[in-house]
């Protein structure tokens, strides 16, 4: 059985249909094992026999739409991919904190990877790399100035559409830890 993390887009924990117990129920209903949630923001870890990521993403998304009315998007990564991303240490010497967010933006399976890293699309964001095996942009976001919001996420949406989702580096670490449990 392979270990997977489902990174769900558009989850609002205040919506009763998006509660962790309901999300886990959809995954269990699909026959997956060791289903668990990480935080209340659409992170589900599970084990399954399937290996075609694109088919799995579609199958899960269809179940989320039909059972809970959630059309946000499903992006999967294997435990091996996420562990390799952590092991690559893309943010050496940096710490995720109140003034500086370390983030990974994951592209859906099949989304076109960048030919080159973008020019810095936002003065409050520094793109530090793109991890090809994990299909993830890695960036440092400066949110230390009150009232100034980085436009990096808007740039990503315009460039890559809705087939992306972003997690903080701390969340990625928590997901991997939960996958190992």
C-alpha cells in the first residue's frame, strides 16, 4: 500500500460539509486505509493500492463533489515525494514565522511545470526554487508589514489556474509526520 497526502483546495473549516470527519468519511468510503486528517484545512493522509496519481485525484475529486458538494480541487503527493522535498532543505537557515512565511505551492498532476523560475512576481515574495519531482514552487513571503498583502498567490492563480494549492512549510512537515505515524 502506498502512502498519500491529499491536499484539498478550497476547504473552509466553518462549512459543515468540509469538517474533517466528513472528509475522512469520503476517503474511507472509497476504500482507502489509515485515513487521517492534518489540521482543519483540507489535508488528508491515507494508504491505497492505486498508483496512477491523475486517476486517483479525479476519483477522489468526483467523490468529494458528489458526496459533499466540494469542487475545490484535489492534489496528491506520495510520502516519498514529500519526504524528499523536506530532505532537500530548500529553505536553509530560514525559519517559518510571523514575519516570514515559508510556503510550497503544489501543482496538480499533469499541470505544466515552469520552463524557468519566474522573475520575482511580487516585491514581498522571493521564489527560492521549483522542486520538479514534487511539482512545487518554494517561496519566502514577507508579511511583516501590516496592511501589505503579497500578490504571489494571485500571480500563481493567473499563471497556473486553479490546479494548485499552497501549504506552509510547517504544514508540509506536519503532513509528513502524520504519514509516518
